[in-house]
C-alpha cells in the first residue's frame, strides 16, 4: 500500500480528537439527521474511514443488536479507536485495494472520509459489493461539497485535491456500481448522498 495519506493520518492521529471537529458536537449534529441516517436497531453497519472512532460508539449504540465493523487504513488512527474499548470491530483496510467481504452489511457509512479515497471508483465498487440487497450507502459531511473541497485544498500537502465528486460525477459513480440515488443534499453545513442496492440485484 503506497498512499502518502496513510503517513499523514498516522501523524495527526494522537491529536485528532483534540483539534478540529469536537466529537460531542459532531454527534449532536448527526443526531439531528435521523431522517437521513435511519440508524435502526438490528442494522449491520460498516463505517469506512472511522479514524479514531469519534462516532463509532454512537453508531454502535444506535444499531445494537446489529454490529458495527469500522475500517481505516491508518494504523495510528485505529490504535486510538481501539483504546476507547468501543463495542465494535475495528479492522485495518484500504477500501481502494483490500476487498471487503461481500453482501454482509445493511448500511455502509462514509463520514468525512470519501474525498480521501485515492481511487473513488474502486472504493465505490468495493463498498457496493459489501451491501446486502436492499442495503444503503451513505456519504455524509457536515459541510457542503464546495466547503469540503476548499478546506482540503487549504490544508494542502497529502490531502490537497482530495475532493468530493460533483453531482454528475456522483451519478456516474453510482450507476457504475449499480446503486440507485435516493438522497442528494448539498447545502451550507451539510452533504448527504444515499445510494441503494435494489433487492433484485
Ligand atoms: C478526515 S478523517 C475522518 C475520520 C473520522 N471519520 C472522523 O470523522 O473523525 C478520514 C479518515 O479516512 C481514512 N482513509 C482515507 N483513505 C482511506 C482508504 N483508502 N481506506 C480506508 N481508510 C481511509 C483516513 O485514514 C482517516 O482516518
């Protein structure tokens, strides 16, 4: 695996929970998005790019007795997450390269992570393949596409140019992996994309 972002995220892992987004504020804001997240008890959920597990415990509490598997490719981020003793399974996985088990989850959530996937088409294929028929892929940011893209360009270095696709690009990505777009929100303070794997597939 030769992605310079791994070293970048490993380097900032120890400070992640104390700089930038406040974990409790993040959960408070996500709690207001019930109608989009639909985190119902019993869902098996794959959290992609879980980082230090800032929202993983909250997700696990919402879907129990369903299970959360949380993946990330930065070992130092995962070490912070594991130290929290959250009731979830943390695994190292590069979603652009390491094949996820197929048809095992009801919901794939990419929270504040999708722009960093260096091969977004490969990642989408992998994530869609992990969904059970009827399952959903959710990509969520607490900011608009324009704000996220400008933020990453401002950070620079390894994450400069890490962008969320625009609407036509999303439509192509979804169609290529057989997901039907069901939610699209891109406004100040929020981006939500939902794609569904229809039952017949
Ligand atoms: C901006 S951080 C967000 C972390 C967490 N979701 C949060 O909100 O605190 C993005 C995360 O995505 C992970 N990531 C980026 N590319 C990845 C990939 N190809 N496979 C797995 N994880 C990846 C990074 O290691 C990092 O932890």
